[in-house]
């Protein structure tokens, strides 16, 4: 299951790398893509339960989640 998060404060490649490296540490996250141009973070999850953990970590890293959508 892939979820796209629209987040604030992604300003550079360093931000992308920080997000990707941090989210990959969560058990249940298979893959992470971040794009500072669009402010999108796409996360491939093993199950939907992990989504709250992803949102919490993004918020704690100072990348607040504005919205989320399931990617078909």
C-alpha cells in the first residue's frame, strides 16, 4: 500500500534525505520517496497501521503533514 503525504518545510535535497533515512527506520516501511519540489512524500507500507507512525515521525522532524492520499 502506497500513501502520498503532502508536507510542509521540505526545502532541499538534505530535507529529502533526512525524511527518507528516518522513515526507512520504521518497521513496516518498504520504500520511501521524497520530493522537495512538490512537497510530497510517498511511502510504501506493509500495512495501513504504520501510517500513523509515519505521520507522527514527519511531524516530529518538523515536516508537518497537510494531507494524505492512497496512491492507486
